[in-house]
C-alpha cells in the first residue's frame, strides 16, 4: 500500500517523499508507545522539522 501511494504521488507530479523505515511499526516515533524505535524516531523528527523549516517560514 505504501509503495502504491509513493508511485501514485510521483505519477501525478506531486511534490512529496514517502520514506519507509524497515523493521518498525506504526507509532514508532513516540516514546510513550510500545512500538517506539529511538534511531528511527530521531531520523523521522529531523526530517519532519526540516520539512516544516523549509515550508512554513
């Protein structure tokens, strides 16, 4: 499903990036969740904050 979303966004020319974090489960970015994965969460938040910085200034 995620791969199909990525392909659809690209086919429609939408500026987006789908990033897959292998070996982690939904909710991995939140320390309160059982699925929390520290290294993946740190990368995720770096990327989200950089996205906000680029687009919400």
